[in-house]
């Protein structure tokens, strides 16, 4: 007959091993989600920047102003700073 304390010890080891695997899996899953979110953010930012640059190359200042505000607003989580507005104004002044 196996001693009761040995059975309890084996059960504890199995539980610890299971929790360890669970936490490793959850960490890996979370890291994959974070990576996907970062890639999504980077792609959206790149698209907005390209849109802004294309608008600056055109002759439509209203379109460039709107694209610039969208781009900088996205970079700042929806909040434009006075420095962003100044950067947009400077860019608009260089348009032909």
C-alpha cells in the first residue's frame, strides 16, 4: 500500500505542473494577441500617414488638413496638441 502522504505529494506535484502549463499557455496567448494588436496599430498608422502625405502632394488643402488631423489624432489617442496643429499648418504652408 502506498502511504497517504506520498499520494498527496504526487497530487500536489501534478497540480503544480498543470498550473504551470496553464500559465505558460495563457502568457503565450496574451503575447500573440498583443503582437496582433501592435501590428494592427502599426498598419493603421502607416495607412493614415500615407494618406496624409498623399493629400499634401495634392493641391487640396482642406483634404490635407483633414488627413493631417486624422493622422495626428490617431497618434495621440484622439487628442490633438497645439504642436500637432502647428505641424499641420507648417505642412499646409509648404503646399503649392
